[in-house]
C-alpha cells in the first residue's frame, strides 16, 4: 500500500457501499466519471478532508457489504475522503473485525477468553472447525471476549451482505442480506447451524436473563430491565423516564454539576475519577464547540454490564447523555459502541430515532431551547479504544492509539475541542442523583465510594450475571448471591487488567478504597470465580496472549514487554519451583518496565494479573 492512489478499481458492490454512506461523488477527483469541468479545477478537497472522521464508518460499510476490504475498495474510499491510502490501510489493519485479505462473507467469532475458556471454548472451537471446512463458506476466528460471559461459551456470526433497511426498494433481487446471530451458551450443533444460516438462528434471550436480581424493588440502575419494554418510549416515561432531564432543566447547567459533584460520583470505568470535576472542567473551557463521548466499547474480558444496560434500558442512556451534554455545554454527542454488540446497536439506534422524533433530541429538546443530538460510532474490535484518547483518534479516522497527556481531554479532546468522556454505567448513575437528590444518593455506599455499583459475575457460579450492590458489600456477599460453587481456587477482580485474590480473602470490601488497601483493584466491576478444575497456568497464558494481541504497538515498553511476558509464560507453563525461577525474575523485570514506562493503562496493567497469581496464589511454586 502506497501514499499514492493505485490502479485497482472497486466493484460495483463496493462503490455502492461507500456511496450509500457518503452520497454519490461530485467529480472525477472523488471517483466519478471525468467531465470537462474537472479538467479546469479540483473541487471538494478541503470539504472531503473535513470528513476524515467518516473513514471508520466507511470501512464498516465495505466490511458489512462484502466481508473484507479490497485494495480497490480502500482506494475508492480514500479518494472520496482525500485520505492517503497508506494511512487508511494502517487504520483498516488496526481493527480485528476488518480484513484486507479475501475471506468468506460469513465470519464466525468464537470467544476463547477467560470465562469462555473455563466453560469449554477450546473444545467447542475444535468441534466447529472440524465441521466447517473451507468449502462451508465460513471463516472461523478464535478471538477475545464477546461480552457474553454470563452465557459462556459464546460465539458471534456475522454475514456480510446488503442492508435491506437502507437499500432502495428493500434491496436488489437475489441479494444476500446482511445478518448476525449470537450463540450463547454455544454448542457445536447450534453454532454450525447459525453460521450456515444466521437469519434462522434462535433469538437471543431477553436482557433481563442477565439480571438475577430482576424485580428487586431496591434496585436503582437495573430497576427497569425486564419491567419496561426497551423499544417503547412511552413505557419508559411511564416508569419515571425523563424525570431527571426535567429536573436538570430546572436546576440549570451549574446546578446539575453541583448535584453530581455533591453526590460523590466516581467514574465507573476503572479510573474512578470524580465525575463532577470532569464535567466542571469541560463546562468552564472557553473554546467551543464542546463534545460529549459515551464510551460503550467495554472490551475488558469479563465485562458485560454496559451491554445489558443498552439492551434492557436504552432510553436511560439517551436521557443520561442529554443531561451530561446540557451540563457541559455540548451540542453533539458520540456513542462509541462496541462492534461485537449487534443487539445493543439495534436498540440504541431505535431509541435515538424515537427520541429525535419526539423532540427529546434535536434543535429544541423538551421545548427548552437546548440543542443536542447523538451519533453512534461502531468500534471494530480494539481493546485499546477503551482508553479515552485512543477512542477519540478512532472516531476522527486515525489508528486507535492513545495520546500523550497533557493536554487532557477536558481541554483538547475530540477534534481538539473540550470533551467530556464517560462510560455507560457512569452516565446512567446521573439519573438517580437528580431524581433522589445528591444527599440521598451519597448516603448509599461508603463515604469515599458512593452510590450503587454494577458487578459482572461469571465463571464458577450458579447464577452468573449483572448484580447491583451498594459500595461496601464484601466479595463474599456478592459470591454468595451468585451461588459460588465448591472448590473455589481464585477470584479475578477487574478483568485481565485486574488481580487475583484467594478464597480466604472474600471479606474484601467492594469499594475503590477497600480493594486498593487489599492490594488489588475493583476496575470496571469484573468478578470471575475459578474453581480447582481450571488450570491456572493456562489462564495466565491466555491473559498474556490477550495483552500481546491488543497492544497497539505505539510504545516500546508495551509492544515488546507484552511479547516477552507471553514468551516467558509459555516456557514455564509446565514448570514450577527452581525450574521457573529465572523466568519469574524476568517476568518481574518486564512487568516493572511496562508499569513504569508504558504510555497508557494497557501496558501499565498488563502484568497485574500475572503478578498477583504469582504472589497471592503461589503460581509456579
């Protein structure tokens, strides 16, 4: 791939996919037939460059339609956006869900990450691969967590084709429609049937099945999941929807920020930064426009709470984003939604469209003179895009690599403008803050960790799913609710970037300060239980493989360190004691280098789980 355009041409199907997104080309400079006017001047270059942020949607359009991105298709998209092909190639090859090499139109993604591996995913993959050979027209990909841990093992089928909902007259005669299917819990028979005919696959169970506490009157964040029809705006409003937004308009932007600050709300994505401070810092910036970004790209293995919220209560997120935008002076919001969540995408698209049609988004929200709208951007399989500045780069049409700080996003974020970024759970917490009032909300939990928290429980438990508990409940209490099985070997807190704790440490309070004092982390709320049937060395090796695959490669400590970590764990997979001592020493040195010198949290935390397994669980002794 070169900086210059090549001679490859797009097929009619590829051209149609790009034109459906960008509209027909206006001149030969953009790929149209050459006209006499085009010989006199070049048009559209500056305007096209201003649309660089449509590169990722354009890549999705091609991948959705054809199943892979050819050189001719990429060349055409680059002409339309005046992006150098080499740069676009770098973006296309950055994401796991895209391919720049020919492959079948149907791709089967089988999760082989922690919860699914413990539930038999390797054997499932072997059985599926044996039955879906090259002649099946299905490409089988073993991949990272699909966010379906409560129903492990899991698989996702994606078949490329024409989108009948946007195609003229419902699509061309005989055209294969695009389709997706989720199999979870997956069996070989069910996965093979879904891969060969995804449109005939059984529907997913409703989101409420992931909420074992459904119906509990004490719930705040999950109270509508299973009670309210997620497609019905009137049903949402009948159950208290848009009460918080009306109170926000009554308080004014400064009043909303004051309530959020007084509530003590900390970010729920893992960093635990005070939300009120972030909102205030953004709102006070004189540079405009301001942007709001909701990070729904939860790719931490074991995390699925945001998916359940978006599938089961999508209007709550729309309302919460509107409140946040009003408080921070944003007029445009982006919902960056994980590419592996087809049902969440469908639910959020419907909710945003309904809110827009009913005057709850748009130029005059609720008749208050406030203008705000939401645009969905789909991720494409990159864990690093959970880091806020990498996410900004992804939206802008660049490789999803983290930026150096400062400047911080509240000063120069998306498109170089002040930006507030929160994840789904953090934003949804704003609604009870406004409806209950800051003092009542702050009374829940502990003094330093206020409010309710969602925990993603999976692994060796009888009732996996999302649990809502006030901060301060112990790990043991949570596992008792989930029905932990006999023979507990270890519990992983915080996902792959977290740490292991022993079965005799279940009295750890589930708060940010409590886990920190115990030498571990709460992270995003992942709680994975593993019994003594799960081989610990294999688990640690899978974590190392995950970080090696997901490192963006921008900084040397992470790019090299994650590879060295995996190599050492391969060498000592079957060794203990003195035979493993040299490699354990090397692991500690590599881990310290990554923690101290990596540019972002991925490299800084890539050694955490391995370190905790060695020090707390006595792995390799």
